C-alpha cells in the first residue's frame, strides 16, 4: 500500500484499503476558516449540539483578518460564540495568520494524520507526511458532529522531481512547471505523491509551497515522505505522538511524471489560468509586461523564506512611483521573525506596504484589490478572472524572488541578475 | 428524488472556477437568496437575473475548480439551477453539490451540442441527456453509489438528521 492508503486504512479501522473503495475515516484535526459560517448553520440544521471533540477542531480567522466590513465582523462574532460555547481548545483569531501556516506552527499537523479543512489548499499538509484535504461547509459540519468523513481511496500519481535547482529557480517555479505539464484537471479525484532527490532535500517551506498547489491540478491530497527537516519541525511542536507511514516498495502508481529540476528556469503562470505556464524568459522576450502591483503572501508564498529572498533582492532599491508592492506575512510567527531579522525594515525602505498576516487580497477579500485593466505579479496560487478584484485585471503567478525583482523596475524581470 | 429533469440551459466554458461562479468579494454574505443573485457573475452578470427556473448549467471540463467554497452550489441552487452537466467536475465542488442536492452529472461533449436557451432532459436512470430542439441523445455517466445514497436522502442534511434521530416525528 501507499503511505496515503495506510493513513486511510488506519483511520478507518481496516488493515487494507483499495483504490476506489469508499471508507469512513476518523479525522484527526478539523479546521474551519472564517468564510464558513455556513458550517455552524449546517451543524445546527442537522441537529448538532456539541462538537465531537473540542481538542480536535478549531476556527482560523484568516480570510478577513482583521474584518473589512460589518458582514464579516458579524460572521466572526457568531463563530467566536460557537467556539466559546464548545470550549474549543485551539482558537486562532485575527492576530494569527493563514490557516495552513498557523496549524503546523501550533503543532496540530504531524505525519500520519488526516486533516480536513474548509479550504482547498489543505493539500499543503502533505509536506509533513499528513493526509490533508479540503471540504465544504456542510461536509465539515458532519465532521464536527461525528469526527468522521467518507473518502474514496484515490488513485495516486507520482511526480518525481530529481536534481538540484539552478540559481533563481524556487519551489514555486518547480510547481508551476509541473502544473503547466499536468494541467488544471490532470489530477482530479487523485492524490499526488512528490518524490525524488529534490524533494528529499527540500526544506519545510518549499515542501509546503509545492504540496499547496497540488490542488491547482485538482488533486484530492498531496504527499511527501517526511525528511529530517520535517521531523525536526514537528518534534518541536506536535501536540500528539505520531507515526510516520511509508509506501511499500512494490506499490504501483496510477501514473508517473518525471521532472529534471536542474533544467528548469523561472516560470510564470500567465493570465488567466494556473495552467497557462511559460518560462519567464519567453514571456519577456515578447515585450515588457508593465506592472501596477506586486504581491508577496498567502499559504503558497508568504513564509519567512519567501519574505527573506524578497528583502535581499529589494534591499537598497525602491519600487517605481505609481506602483505598489504588498507584503502579507503568512503568520504572526513569520512576521515576528522577519521583523527581528530586519526584512520588514528593508522591504518598507524599498516602498513596500506591509499588511496583517492573513489571506489578504489573494482571494479578493481586501488589502490590495485590483482595478479594471491593472496588472499584478504575485506569489499566490490562483490567477483566475476576478480572483484579486476586477475580472478585467490580469495576474501573473511567480516565485517571490521574481515578484521582488520585477518590482525594482515595475515590469516583469528575471530575478537571476539580482542573486 | 426526481430522476428525470427537464430544463432550459445556459452554456459556459472550460475551467469555470469557483471565483467565477461566486467571486470572493461576496463571501461574507450568508443569505441564500442573495448568494444566488450573484451566481456566475464572474462569467457574466446577466446570467443570474435571467436564469430560467429549474434550468441546467452546461459546461466544459473541470467545472467548479478552485476554492472549497460551498457558496458555489448554494448560489447555483438559489439561482434556480437543478443540475450541472459538464465534461468533468472538480472534486470538492462535486461533493458540495451532492451534499446540497444539486446534480453534478458528467456528460462528455454536451457543450458542443446545445446552445443557450435550448431545452434538455436529463434521465438519470437511463444515463442519457436529450436535446429537445435537435432530438440528439447523449450518454451521461452514472453518479456513484455513495453520491446516489446522499441524493436519494434529499442531501446530506436530511441524512444526518435521520442518523441522529432528529426526524422521529416525521
């Protein structure tokens, strides 16, 4: 069996599970973000009284952190009341950050577990050898009532990443290259296991970026076998003992794709689709792409490593007049560390706007919305029409280094000359 | 549940993501009717106000990709949609739709066979879609057993109420 199948088997009380089988599995941690007051409504509509386990579920207020309007404030108020009434052990209010960063930091994510959240980017937690998957509000309400959810045991695709990344190629470039090949629906209903020598050496932040965007190919979940970096990270934080699962050597993948990371270049997902991936060099060869806004943040590209490289590239430069650069640290912990190391100072000196940790403008909620006709380069995960505001705005997805280099000149720029 | 549904269609494209079905700026809204009034406004703001009651949305591949927001099927249902026919669906959207009683049915190639305003009949038992104007019949895929169990219970909410003994009066 694959490690993901072993996790599903263990949590559904079975010795073996097979592809296509429907299992009902225990959920080790459930997270509800602040877009999902419907979860509370569905919980009561279905006759829910108390959550099944007040130590295994939490709210994270990240999409409206802090609240931009009366409606979202009222939603937070109702969710806080639910959290208080149920005596939830963990609660992450507007001072914490994006759920997928905050949960691992708090130690509720660890290898071998199942985490379900009302957020499609829950695939992120494959970085830790966990099975993470997103669900809607009402599925979540059934988890809060029962502690379980039904799953179809997925086909598993191997994405093998070998070799060392050349200068200027970051985990974001790697996952964009993968997306360009597998496409936006290439892994629908399936799981993606990222393997290979590049993954074996990859740090926690890079692993999270890659697993995070597995959902942009439609994947149900992502997986990476934990390495020493992951073990060191979770040993310091995990709130429960854990068991790492391993894939059997005779496991046969449904499909395999191989990438030589040493041959990659900085990549861009061009408007208006995550699968519209081209090398940065080929895009700028066709003419300057003039930018109105740069954005570094989100569960994909707002970690300390992302802000660090941006600060190093932008130190001593200043963004052009009439452009703006928004930096949204993924969490309080990330922001505090970036402050201590001087990155925030360097970025503010370069003209950046720093906003509160959270999802910010990534999904068009607030803090950096685009006007019709504007062009943005961003380290986030989606460039769908209207994702960051106007449907007539255009978004390029890129690594944080590419965003930073591009903001020196206000046009898309190869980061390699600044490294 | 009704296994034969007839309705007028509106046709949209490939990769219609949940931001186009229900843009992020409306996510704080909780009133279902109001949610429905913004449905598909990322594609065309004229769709929701003119949507025929009981109508069917026809799409290409990967309908509902992107966010896990349940607002997407809530919006479709409250706009008046009874089913979505598409080449393929994103996974979380599929689950959310089934949970709420909106039929997500795979009917490959349907987008090329119908035009806005035409009428189709979806027959779940036969696994067919018939276009009234042309008489053309296309095969559609069966929903899985798990999905049918939920749909036949009227959605996940009645199913859970029954499981927790909340509907003993009925």
